[in-house]
């Protein structure tokens, strides 16, 4: 079941009715059953895979917390992580690993002959694996106590609004909200519905209509592309994936809010960032913070009191950063790219981000982040171009295609040649312009109408009426969200 479907809207209405009618115990069972039903609309047999992971981490965390021997605690953590990542590696990376191992052995004259298996990738496996793993690690670090109520812990992992594509939640943020008796607030209903509707608008009206233009643009023969075309197609996909994924996050956050539960934000106008580092504090925020807390910090030796996706206390050992920083950053971003997909193009995408982050770290004191509007504008402009161009290997069919597309940037004789359909350039110009001015409009709007509640409410009602009308007009055959494949 996916968000942009009539089935989901009917499902959500029924769940919400029962949710607010039932007592705590029955409400938890309702969440459990409805979450499994939600996932079962894709493939029912893979619900057992999720439940197996849940069982492993539930018991492992309890044993870890009660165990006094440091060695045994480490073994139990290793056991839990091994189960989770083995399942992830098998279902998501087996073909990539077997293909590359076979190729490597053939170079040396050996035919290893690892079998090619027809493995179905369970949707959401990367997301719920990371979420469950973070819980066990937090228990090991004694940042949290293990949850003894199995149904409550299970709901933390499989809660349907975020099950397939996040946000990636932390136990300390969400378990207590699932446990307590919810208080119905009309403002949660209003803001939750507003987020759901706005998410549907971004998906159905913008992302799904950009999709065929992006597909057609990337089918253009590389030799016909000019420098302008390369930037155009990179911007097209950059906005498509942004509107598509932020749409999912809006609907997930809105759905949870309808149940009185607050999720952390996952996007915050990322293309307004002044640096690549800032971009990753605005894009897929819950994944970025997960990688920071559970991968980057441990590898660099930085100690953190990791409590949520929002904040953390850090004790920095500057000696370690001096010689570990570049290597760890490259490794972290390689794994970040690999998380997105079992293909070399995603690893290249991750390494590109590592390189531009290193570039900004070395030069930010000289040029980019000076407290000067002109230098800030330059920093933003360069960051935006680098981020957009980095999307090309993410979308290209093969990493070699990405290099061929980038190569067209250096054909200066035909740099301004236009090979795409005329309306493509107009569409991307308007989308970029509107996107860039929206935050300033929102800031101005909030300032002017801060205390004029009646005018503000009427304006928002009219705006909602407009976007609902647009959703109805453009609602069509269901298109899945891009991040379902990750």
C-alpha cells in the first residue's frame, strides 16, 4: 500500500477512527495489525522477515542491558548487528557482491561461479534495519533502557507511516509517544491533514509530472547534450527526487500527527544550503544524523551522547581528527552511497559528496563562509551547482553514463546548444525560481500574519482548496515513491 492511493486514504480513515476510540492496550494492537496489513499489501511473506528482526533486537537488547560482563555485552551486540546486516546484505547486496567477486576471480583465471539468485528486495528493509539497529546500539551504550513490552517495541519498528521510507526514528523520540494515552487536539488534526494534503500535492502534481520529463531527458543520446543540457537534466532530477521524497516525509509526518505523534522533520529547504555540510543537515535529516552518530563518530573516535535526531553532546579528541578525518569521511560516504543502492554509481555519488565536503572544509575560512552577503551568495551558488551535478550518477543507468554526461561540460564549442524539448528549460527555470523564493515568502507571510489568525486561517483554507483541486485533477495511475527502491 502506498500513500498516493485511494486505498491508503480509506485505510487511514478506518485506522484513525479505531485509534481514537480504543483504550491503550487495544490501540497498540491496532497499530501492530494495521502496520502489518499496510506492509502486506506489497508482499505478505516479507512481514515475517520484519518480525524476525524485531524479535532478535528485542531479546538481544534486554540481554545486553542485564549482562554485567563487557565481553558478553559486546558479543550480544555483535550477534544482533550480524543478524540484521546479514539479512540486509543478502536481500539487497547479494547480486552486487556475487557479480563483483565472480568478475575479480575471472581476472586471475578462476571461475568461482557464484550462483545468480532471483532475489526480491523487500521494500523499506534499509530503513527499518537502521531504525532497529540504532535501538540496540543505544541500549548497549546505556543511552536508553530496553523496552520490556514487546508490542510497544514492535510498533516502534513497524509503525506504518514511516515503515517503508522513514523518517528513521530513534527509540527515545517515539516509544514514549506510542506508549502514552494520546490527547486529541484539534490543531494536530488540522496541521496533520495539511501536511498529508501538501505531501500529496508535491507527489501527484509536481514529482509525478516531472518524472516523464526526467526520463525523456536522460534518454537523450549523450553526444547531443551540451553544458546547458547537463545542468538542466541534473536540476530536473534534483527537484524530482526532492519533491518525491519530501512528499513522502510530509505524508508520514502528517499521518503520525493525526494520531497525536510527532516525528522529526526530514527536509528543510536543502537547496538553500551554503555548504555541502549544511545540505546534509537539511536533506534526509534523520539518515544524516544516523550515519553521523552510529558510523562517523565511532570511526573517528568522537564520543557523543546520542539522544535524538535533533541534538547531541560531543566530546572531540582533536588529535584523532587530524589523521583520521579524510579517510573516515571517504569511507563513511562510500557506505552512505552503498546504502542507497547495490551499484558502483551510488558509491561514486557518495564519494563525490565526501570530496566536495573536504573541499569546503579546506577553503571555507578563505572564501566561502565569511560573514559577508556576497561571499555567502557565492558559497550557496557553488554548493547548489555541485549538489545538482552530483545527482547525475544517482539517476544515470550506469556509472559510465554519468562520466559521459559530465564530459559534455567540457565541450565548450557547443556549450550553449539546446538539445532538449523547449518547454524543458522553461519548466526547470520556473521550478527553480519558485523554489528559491518560497522560503522568503513563508517568512514574510508568517511575520505579517503572525497574530491575524482569521486572515491566516482563511488564506490557508483557500490554499488547501486549490491544492486539493490540483491533486484531484492530476491524480492518476499510481506511481511509487523513488525511495521505495532503497
